[in-house]
C-alpha cells in the first residue's frame, strides 16, 4: 500500500500513456483528488479532464477552492448532477452527461475536451469505476474501459481510474487489471497504525 503522502513521488515515475487503477480509502479520497487535479498535472503543465459519476462537479470544485487550487486547467465531465439537479448551475468548466449509463457519451465528451484543449500531455481521471459498475452491466463496462483507455493511450494521456477500497469487488479488480498498467492501493499511515492496533 502507498501512503497518500508518497503518492506524488509514485506518480512522477509514470510514462506518458500510462493507465493506472487507484484503489483509495475514504479518508484519503480528497487528498488523492487534489494530487490528481493539481500537484501531478502542475508539475508537467498539463490539462486535466475529470469525469465524475460519484460526486457532483460542484462538490469537487468546492474542495479545490477550499485548498486554494487553481482550476483553470481542470475540465469536468459530470454524469451525476444532471440526474439529481437537472444540470443546474452551469459552469464554463463543466460538461454534463445525462446519466452514468451513457458510457458512450462520457467517452465522446472526453474526446471532445481533448480536442478542444490540446496539449502534449493530459491527465484524465475517471471517478469512479464503482459507481459506473452500479449503473452498467460489467461486460459493457469492460468494453467501455478497453475502448476509452486505448483511445487515451493514443493521445499519450495519463489515465487514472479510481475505486474505493471499502467497496471491494474481485470482478472490478480483475477488469481493471486487464486494462491498466499499474494497480496502486492508497491509504494513510494513521489508518495503517489504527488497523495494527485492532489485531
């Protein structure tokens, strides 16, 4: 397991076009988000496309603002807000997809943003595979991941697919292992210490 404080150093060693599955514990979730939207891309002057089907883009934006993180280079593909709020509160950096079941639309929006904001390197975050698995058949989801990651590799994007460690699924883990170059479990030292005392 990688401590969340060491995540940035681990990500720095990645090659362009890498696809990485990140299994994140709940306590480290927002720190991982700030790493993927600020620390890692800022070190390479990259744009970020953040596709969320877990929490609304407005919530993530509030987190970034709370940490004083510039978000001009962060574009959101939001597949959850349209369902719950009818796509209210338009933001120039947010593109809405009607539902997490519309995988092809999510893929098309990501492709559109890559063309709209071209760069030598980009970061794409898919948050999260768990919520997409709730709304989609696993066979269709697996096909979506294969096509999406293959396309992102052709653009030399760094792709990060988040899953929550508390939502354990062997089938999802196997699906990610087939399409990703690396599988990183992320926690915190505090959590590991408290777990040790439980035995």
